[in-house]
C-alpha cells in the first residue's frame, strides 16, 4: 500500500536532490567563471 506519507517522503527526497544539484551547478559555474576571467584579460 502506498500512503500519503510515503509519497510526501519521496517528494521531499526529490526536492532535496534538486536543491543539492542546483547548488552544485551554481558553484561549478562560478568556478568556471573564475578560471576563465584571467585568460580573457590576457587577450588584448
């Protein structure tokens, strides 16, 4: 039997995963920007 509680727990799990991956993507994008910036400045 699949209860509301089980569905809610699963929903929370997926939400946490989504938030974690979104935070990771933002951090990774920030890191990429940091490494790219000096290279872009050198091209004059």
